[in-house]
């Protein structure tokens, strides 16, 4: 995190209200607001926030896994129904989900915040709190980053670095015909939450009630960090990827990368009960919506039949439920079997169109 | 680089014109356009572009140096006078400059492109070419990244990872009173180039003529990669940082981080001859403008008097000129001495205000 340029006489800005725009603050003060909640840096971090770059010791006998993902206001979230904490949480969660999909344990993150100058400082603090709370929970060190002004949308771009033992990284490309396909947790709740936000007047985005599973699924997805690490460590999956763009997309991608086909059983899909209820009330097909909907940060996992016991042991240790949803096939077709009929499995979200 | 979501029947899109908006292309095709110019991945890259994350072997006995920096349309560049190649070049150059300032040799980059769907594909190709050309020149592997749609400005966010030997990383914090201050190359040309773009009708942004040093300095800054690496390797600098936000800002930051003051000699500043000429014609004070102006990706270097021969040897090997511009002092004041008078050294660019 570079303290570029600005200083201000009263860096503590004690007189400014929570509604004051961040333009009223120096970068030094904004960076101090990010550093304040962070725990002491570990010994392996030689230079942390505050210089041109971070300097770290690498982990011996481990491969390094790196991912970068951005969330963009107006594309990946809407400020009207995504509270600031959720923006920070999701920006880190989507990246941790990518590491989990590779079987890697997260280690550090670099954070780029591109922010409109009119953003109230209380929203800045909320974004930071969402980020640092999840980082603390998953033991990810914030090693540095960058603050820049945006002439338009909020963009939060995060790079995460994790580690995995040699030959234990999970890729999308290892599935073979006959491997069974599983999905973690449940699907559809984030899509239902988004649909509900869009179809009701959300008002100003307060934090969703803790007992509102649809809003929570959309705003505060849980990256499957521990499950991913255990799958990698125990060589319990032949291929893995996360569902960021929906289950339909993930099955297509994993199948293409592995050179196999797949058949998904519609009746086996673990659609969240509240999502089913929401979609039923809206007369939307819950299966289609749950397959197409993005924002579920669950894992799609391929498992060799002879590795099923190792897989089950890893799942038990992870504390995360999984559901078998289908099988990989030799013929390259990606199908959904529903009421005895087979049809092409729909894909998910398309980014540019 | 994730191939999120989209596919298209004609992935090669042979019939589309260079003016076609990227919304007409699938992400798969856009990613293919990024991969096409890249050289074969080195053996240490176990998984490159195309999975949830990159997997790499780390370098033995080296510390890792990580930096992330964004450039934002309307803030860091203006499409009217920054050709697409320059956008790609600068996005990587500013990051390589951060590594150089730490004495680190660059190794890999992750690239986040947040792009408006209406962007002509020829501009997309230009941004990619600027990026991949500089990456090839400086031997940086593009290990992955992300494509996302922007509802407004272009945002290019790049994370670079480099390596440095233990105890050879340069920080901002090592300068002592009596250390001499040097700057690499020349200053002021990028600020003059920007001023000229702003004060003349630039028309549509073609590539600047190769013999136009002001436009080149602004559009295609040269990160001082080799100089930074040699300074680190030879322990030839007591502190170092880059000038991204101007010389004035850099001297203030380095002095504050080191707990020293500094006196800069105005007459010694290596102001680019064409910049002097431009500012003279505009009746702008060339010294003030060159101190305040950002976008010079030169290095500010502090050198112990007893280490000067090591420093001179490193500079000779680097092929980059340096100029002594002042000295670090014990009294914490940061001054500019000009025509026999001392006054506070002005700071540079302020990001949010």
C-alpha cells in the first residue's frame, strides 16, 4: 500500500463526519485506516505496507499459486443492495475461492482500491472491514496494494498468493470418464438473493439480517478454503474448479479442460431450500436459475471411483457438505438429465454480452 | 486468465473488422488474442493462463517482491492522447518501476483488464501489444489475470512478482544524514509531454513519432529495471524509490521513511532539454514543473559516501545515466536550494484531491 503523494495537516481527521467524502482525507490517513485493524505482520513478511513493493520469504518445498480477480460496481455488484462490508468481503472471497479450487492454502493478498472521491469515508471503512475480517478469518496477510481515484465505478482488484505441495495442485484438467462429479454446499441462494434485491425496493444497503440466507449468500459468500486445501493435500480430487460463473459454466469448463463429457442429474442438485421457495413464488424454474446463476462460490469436484474413500475422509475433515450431482462421460457431450430427458446443460453468465 | 463464461460459434471471428467492439467477441477469443503473442511458458510455470489460478515454482534462496498498481482512464491517462499500446506499456512499466525501486528482478505478471464493451477490438489488441512487448523485453512472464466489463473507464491493474537476494532488497528507509541523492535519467519530459497533449488538439491518439521525446516519455516510460537490479545486487544504494508521483513527492517520502532531511540543488536537476524548451515557450517554470510533475519512472537513489565507487560501478554496468541532485541531512527538513535561497521542496501530485 503506497502512501502516494498527499499529506494533510490533521492526519487523524478527528472532526470529519462518517459521511465526509474520502476526498477530504489524505491517502496517508486512508492507508492508516486500512492498517489499523491488521494484526502484526508475520516474520516471513520482510517489508509490508508502505514501501514501493512488499518483500516476503517464500515457503520451502511448496509451489506458489497466484490469482487475481476484480469486482466492478455496476457489473458484479450494485451499491444499492450491496453494503460496503459485502463489497470488501466479496472481493477477497472470489479470490480465495480461486485458490481453494486449486487446493492451495492462502497466504497473502495485495489490494487495489479504485474509488470515487465522493465515497463516504464510512463506506470506505466498511469495505476495508469486510476485507480485513475475512482476511483475519482465513489467515491471509494484507501485504500491500494501491489506492487510486475512480472517475466512475468502484473497482476492487485483489491478487492472492497461496501455496500448495508439489503435485498436489488441483486443476480443471484431470477428470476422466467415469469420475463422479460433486458440488460443495448448496446452489441457487446467491442468484435468488440477487433476484430478490432486484425485484424489491432494497432501499439503502444496510447489512443483511444474519438470519436472511438469501441476502447472506449473495453478500457474504463463503469461499471453500478448508475443503480445497484438504482435497489437494489428500489427492482426493481428479479435477476441481469454482462456480463463480454458475454451475453450468463450471461443468462445461471442467469437461472441456479434461477432454471428457458430463451428465448432470437435475434431481440431485442441492438447491438451497430458501432459493427453491423464492423461485417458486416468482414462477421461475429453480433448476434452470440455479444452474445459470453466478455468485455461488462453491467447488465443482471430480472424483475417481477408486478414490472415493479418500474424498469422503477429506470432506468429513472439512466440515463442508458435498452432493453428488453427476458423472463424467467419454463422449464429450455435456448434458442435463431431467425427468428422464437429456438435453444440453445450459451455460452460465456471459461477461461481455 | 480465466475464460469465464462466454463462448461463441465462430471463435476466430474472422469476419469482424478492427473497429468491432469487444462485446462482439467471446472472452475465449479475447484471451486467445492475449495468449497468441506470448512465448512458450518457462519450466517453472506449472500452470499458466487458463485455470482458476497460476501455479509456479519459487526461486530458491530468493526473497519475493510483489507490487500491484492500477492505471485508470480519466485519472492516469486520457484516451484522446494515449494510444492503446501506451496504455498497455504504461500499466506494466509503472509496476516494473516499483520492482526496480526495490532492487528486484521481475519474474511474472498477472493482468486485470476492466474494459468497456464498446472498446474497438483493435484497441484491445493495441493494449495487449504494449503489454506483451514490454513483458518480452524485460523477460516477464504473463502468468494469468482476469477480464471484466467496465460500465465506465478502462482500468488496467497489474500485479508483478520479482525476486531479490536476502538482505539485498532496497527500501525507502535506509538513508542516513550525509548520504548523497541521485536521480536516474532525466525528469520533466513526461510532464511536458502531458502539458503539450493537453494544450494542443491531439486529435485521435496515434502512436507518437519515435523522434518525439516528450510524447515518448509520457506514453512509453522506461522502467529502470537493470539499474535497480544492479543497485540491489551490489549493495550500492542505502535507499531507493521511484518517482511515479514526481521528484518532490519521492524526496519527501524517502526522507520521512529514513528519518532524515534533504537538500536538493535546483541547478543540478537533470531536466530534459526538450522539456526545458517546452516549458520556456509556455512561460512555465521548468524546475517547479519538473519537481511536481508525475509520470517520470526514474529512480531516486541515496548513496553512502563510502559506497560511492560501488555505486558508480553499478551505474556503469546498467547503461543508465544518473545525476547527483542533493544530500540527506540530519535536521528532517526537506529543502530546495535555488539561487542561493532555501525553501521547502514542493510535493507532487495528490491522488484524491
